[in-house]
C-alpha cells in the first residue's frame, strides 16, 4: 500500500515539476503576455487587450544571467529567427522611466510600433513618417493616425527640442547600427549623447570647440548595439521616440503577435471579436 502511494506521489510530483519547467522555459525563451492599460496604440490595440509577445523576434534576452554596468549586452541575447522590421509592434522596457538618462527599467513596459530600424534616416513631415531609400530620396511610410494638430505643430519634440524640431516637423535623424562610427560635433552630441553615455557609462560633454568623455577628448564613437525609432499608432497621445529618443535593442522584449484575450475596462465584459486577432 505504501509503495503504491509513493509511486503515485512520485509520478504526480514528476509531472508537476516537468509542467513547471516547461512553462518557465516557454516564458523565458518563447512567449510572454502583457495587458494594455493605455490608448496610445489605438485603434490597433485597445486598453484591456491582452497581447501575446513572441520573444523569438529578435531573440530572447539572457541578460538576467549576467551583470553589466553598460549597455553592451548584445552577447546576452539568443539570436532570433527574424529581424525586427518597420511596422512591427514591439513590447520593450521604458528606457527613460523617471530619469533623463537611459536606464534598465526591466519592470516597466511600453508597447509601440517600430517606425525606423538601424541604418534608416527618419523624418516627420505633416504627421507622416519618411524614410530615406537607397538612392537617398525620402519615401513616405503609411501612417495609422493622421495627427496634425495646431498644438503639435508648435510643441517641441522632447529631448530634440533644442534642435527646434517639433512633433510634426522632425529630423532627419540617423538611427545607428551596431558598429557604426560617428564623428562627434555639436549636433551629433545632441542627438546621441544619451546613447553614448549609456554604452560607455561615462559623462559626455561638448562645447563649440570639442567633445569629451569623462573629461578626456572624445572625437568619435562606435555604437555597440542597434537602435530603433518607436511610435504609438494614436500619435496624439503617445509618449514615444518623438519625446524620449531612440530605443536601445537590449530593451526590447519581443514582437507582439496576437491579442489573445480582450476585456472592456469599463464594463469588464469580454470583447470576443478581438480574441486571437493578429497584429
């Protein structure tokens, strides 16, 4: 009798352990789920939607196994099966949460659409995004939300306001790729200062004559990782790259794949028409 009980208990414990390990592996390496509290991605994603995120784009992060004081964590991500493309909806950690510098706010999540990828030169004109093509001319990217309002034409573009850019007249800005080298001048310093400080852990300064890092001359910088330009589909109410700048790749969790469940936040009723909606 005791032997039978022990065999049954052992079998149950083994099944439970395998289930826990399988679920943990799926969450670490493949998928994650996030609920959406804000309207910044309307009409594509609504408050109350629950989004399934595919971590295989661009690949699951493994930085939780390591400790690093700089942004050089590219070696701590397993390569995914697909690169991030313009138009992908991404879940990522907020790079500037309660800070004027990029920080690893691994517990704070945003969801936005990728409008610019590494190597792009991006501009905003009259509420539309434009990307330089191979011959250098700019091609319009289809907008989800036409968002030209009077106040937006006057509103300074966050950290880029010192360049006299506004929310509807923005750029051009080059989005760095890993390995790109830039020469530092007063304009590039304004564009990339926060990225340089994040990657080096140092203090960057620039005058009319020269730029420095930790008090030493610093004339060029080679980027250690890729960057992206993120924007909300409902651009009138979205804190995104127009305000806080370019997103480091090591902050990206994955690509939003499906709305797997949706609940109206006011009535608490299920919105069955949104179940399993692809993104």
